[in-house]
């Protein structure tokens, strides 16, 4: 049994499709119950731990049709203590994508704008003031782009801290290297690899959600990203500062 933790907008659907190419795997993406509100309330310490443990146990099977169960679901990033208690022998994949691309995707999708297009997901998006990283006034004055930058770092740091406690049962995978890491990934999960695993991009952005690429960012946007995400990018994507330059 395994779980894929991520921020979302980072290949969480693509990795599900990728792993399902193994004949031993039954991997699903955001199954019911989706825990959209419950996971956020749990992160705010406003949802009962034991109740969530029981919800997870009753809705996530270890095997499906004799195949190993796996789940790719960004909301699980907020409920690791309950998840680990419910399934103490589970394995974990930390799926990471370059912050520049992920933040651009968040922002293009209207995260932290109150967009009705995103419905319940936007209504229950993690809020920095309720986590304690901002005062209510600071959070209210932050722009949607700033909030997206904060979210990328906050969620990935949270995943990192959680998985440090189960290091022998966890593996970090960068989306950009998923294809070339296939043998390591399938081996870690004890899955029979397909003869020729193929990574197919899923859940592509709609034309009206087209992200603005990093080289086209304004200086102000780059400065915000550096402030919120720079140190984490240095750690997880060393050399990234020299790879591409934003516009003058």
C-alpha cells in the first residue's frame, strides 16, 4: 500500500497513470471521500484525529482485486499523522515539481482568488493565517501570487518533515525526472515494472489557464518567488538560478 503526497498541479494524475502501467498496481487519484474540508480542518487542529483515522481505514483498502492499492491525492499531505496511524506499514512518495512551474499553474488556475470555478477546493484552500504563518491582516493584504508561492513551500516543507519520520518507507521523486527514475520507483514500491513505462501528461491546463513561464515574469514577481521559495528551490533544485533568467 502506498500514498503519493504533493501540492497538486505537479503531475499527481500523471504519476497515477504511470504506476498503473504495472500489472500489480491499482492506483487511484483523489478517491471518495475526498476529504476536501476534513483535511483542511485537520491541518487547523479542528478535526478529530481518531475520527479521521477511522474514515481512512474504512475507505482505503490495502488490496484491490489482488493488486496493491496506491493513492495520489494532494489533500493527504495535510493528514499524515492520521494516515500513518491508519496504515503504519504504508509507503510514501513525495512528488515534487519545480516551484516556478507549479506556482505558475496555481496562479493561472485562479488559486486564492475566490474563483467559483474551483468550487469546494478553493473554499477549503489552506489559509496562511489559520496555520499561523501570517497574521490575519498580513494574509488579507498578500496577493494571490504571494499566497501561491507560500503554499508551494509550506506544503512541500510539511511533507518533508512528515516523511523524515518514516524515511525508510519514503521516496522523493521529481516530476521532471519521473521517467528516468522509473526503475527506482517501481522497485521501491515492490511493483512489477511494465516493459516500457511511458509518462503521459494528464490534466493539462485549459487555454484560459495557460501559465506564464518564469522567463516572462516581472521583476516584482521574481522577487516574491525568491522570498518565499528561493531557499527551498536551492535545496531541491540546486543550480536553478542559473538555468533560466527572467525578462529584464
